[in-house]
C-alpha cells in the first residue's frame, strides 16, 4: 500500500486533503496528515479509513523522521521556513518531496544530493507560484510554435473576496496566511518595462498601482509588482521581451490604503513594541497625517482608532496588525473568496501585432473550501498522484515549467473546474 505524508493542515490544505482522500480511496493507498493541532487534522480527515491524522511537532526530528520513512511521497504545506527540515529528512530517507513555496537557497543547496539519490523535489507547485508558471509556459510555447515573437509579458494573480461577499471598505478578506498579507511586498520588487530595469523598494510598491480589466462581472483590479520578476526571464525563455513583470492583484482602494499603513510603519516586524496598556489608537497614531475623508472609514473599520488594549502576546507592530486583519477582515462561514489570474502577452507574428489575454477565475464554496485552498492544494495533489503512478518520471530539483509536468497537471486541473479563458486581438 502506497502512503502519502502531508505536513501541515492549515487554511490551504483543505481541498488538497479532500482530493487525496478521494484518490487514496480509489487506489487503496493511505494518506497521513500531520500537524501540531490534532483537532484541526481530524476535522479535515474525518473518519475516512484511508486517512490517518497525526499530531506532530515538526521540530521533533525523531518523530518527523519516522513519519517520512513511512511515506512513498511527502508534501509540505508548512510555513516556508520549515520546509528545509522536511527536505533534509527526505534526502536522507530517499523520499520525493512536493511544496507550493518558492525555491530558496537552502533547498537549492540540497540539489546535488537530490540528483545523486535520483529523487524528485518539485517546488512552486501551488497557485502563485504554480498554476501561473504552468499556464504561462503552455501559452508561451504555443505562441513560439506558431512563429510568434513575444514583446511583452505580464502575469497577474490575486486572492480576493468574491463580489457577493465584498462588504467592507477594504474589499478584502483573509483567505490564506495572514502573516503573508501583513508582510506582502516587504522585500520590494524588480522587473523589466520597455527594456528598462525597474526597482521599487517597499515604500514605493503600493504608491502607483496600475489598474487592469478582467471582465464585465468584476470591477477593475489594481496590481503591484511581485518580488523578483527578472529571475523568471531565463526560466520562461523570454529574454527578447521588452517588458516582463509578475504581479499581485488587489482592488485599487486596498493599494491606496495599504500604502499609508506602510508609511506609518505599522507593518514593522523588526522593532519591539512596548505593549503595557498600549491601545490600538496610540499604537497607530503615526497614521494620523495620512487620514482623510476617503480613507477614514477603512482605517476605522480595521480598528486603528479603537481605545481597547492591543493583544498582550504582540511583540512588534506586525503582530498587532496581523491581529486586526484576522479579526476585522475574517471570512464569515458563508463568505466566498475568489482567485483571479490574468496573463497579458503581446507578440508579433507574420508581420502582425497580437495581444492575447488568458484569464482564470475561481470562486470558493465557503470559508473552509476556499478558492485559495483549491488552487494551492490541487496542483500538489495532482502532481503527487501522477508521480506515484509513474506518469511523471523525473529526477532532480524542479519547478513546473517542463511539459512532462504542466501538461498532465493542467489537463487534470481542467477536469476539476480550473480552466482558463482566452481572448486574442
């Protein structure tokens, strides 16, 4: 009996667990889900005979090793900083590993051993990064095969609140790791625009968010550049493109309000805060110079002017802000989130200029089976099943830019209702 070990049962794991339970039932395999909170795991695995819930402290090396040695393949949905612990054990135990996170230097350092031991480590296998890579590469390769030369590539992705659940001035609700929302963009960004390298630091990132049209059903969205776009130019083989940028989508008002949150240093996660009898209004007083009739309601809704005391566990401003986001922008049980992805590609072919737009819109079912959980989790689950069935036969450290990976995964995603629509002009 083949066994799949999944580390992490948080917000992004629900639909992945559902999918893997379904597949293990069909194939008579076993799914082992491990998390520090046993109750959370049990709520997601239920009484399914093919799923086993395990409580584990991922820092417990002995317990971690035992679980990994039982598995035929390992999936990590832990915070990115903890992937390396699982990854080193997977190398030692000769187990394949999948994650939805970016390849960092620590994971990269394992590449020689991964290759030596004929293992497959597949990273960036979620939504963004993940589905964005696969759908973009498929599109790029198709354009090139038809003789097109790509001059501009823009890829936008956003985890948003669905229109029917959009009832607050931020036009946003938390559907994934709230810490990531607090720290989004803190590393700045670099991209290529009209053959110029553009670098933006954190305080510039949200200052001028350009708007983009998706379709008539969705209000115009705005984008801010996402991390280091330049590193993906050789990966996508688009050195000839004058413009290359990967971005994150939000509603325009969010960007404007968040810029002032940054200006007031309320996202600071480095400097300690003295919290004794500290009220939210006292903590946020640096934002007062930025308050006006347009944004006052949004800041008030977030609780910045409340006279209650900040949580006593908070150590930094980022901790306090995260608490407010989790409480004020929480999804209600009936709320739905929405994933929007848009590739905008300009290319020249046979003397004619073309523009193709490929868009994906996925709406969640509720605050548990969210669009975010579906689009992050399903690519991981699909890839794991394909690997176990030997339908993906690769070794080494990879992201999903090879046809052996993206073609079967995109095909299965389409069957799961995750499909793109294209318009060409």
